[in-house]
C-alpha cells in the first residue's frame, strides 16, 4: 500500500508502466466535475471508475481484495478513511472470489486505518486487503484500475 499526494506522484510513477499515464490524466482533468461512471484510458488495461458514494461506518465496511488489478484510490471531495490488512492475515471469507468482477470480500477487521483528504491517493496491490469509503458523509472519488 502506498499513500501520498498527487503533487508527489512522480516518485512512484516508475513502479508500473501505466501509472504515469493514469496520473497524467488525473492531474490534467477536472474529475470532480466530470460525469460519473467509467472512463477508459486503455480499455480493460487502464480505466477509471469516477464515483460519488455515501460513506459507511467502520463497523459496517468489510475488506476487499483483487487479483487482476492494482487500485489507485484518488479522493476528489470529502474525507475518506480506508482500513488495511495484509492478505496473508485474512481468515474469514465472506464472498468468494468473483473472477468477472475481480473481488473477494472478507469480514476480518483491518489492522490499521488511513484517512485521505482531497488530492491524496492510495495505491493498493493484490496483497493489500482494504476497506474503503469509510466516512460520515458523501465522498467523490476516482478509482483507477491498473491491470497487472
């Protein structure tokens, strides 16, 4: 897991060939005022889910994992807390892996939490179980999906 700000994204753009394309797009587009939904940058290899959701309470959110994609969560408005637990510590499967949607859910409790503000991003890899959209209000965020 990597937590940083968009102004510091250049430091990690070399970690994956599609990161630079994703961050360039995010930093040059007004995603806060862009229509909600999927934005394709490179088909299923690189796309953005631009979303607005009501936050959930910590105790109501569960951990999710992915196998095919790296997620880059970019907060556009509001405040969001994300729980984290290494997948090696997962024990309680809630929903088995759905290959077509690239997720599984677990009801384990996160080991730690981080709070994001607008302009922050969080990169989660397949080894990072994460519980996003924990908030007391509505949040607007972009979730970049980067194919492995």
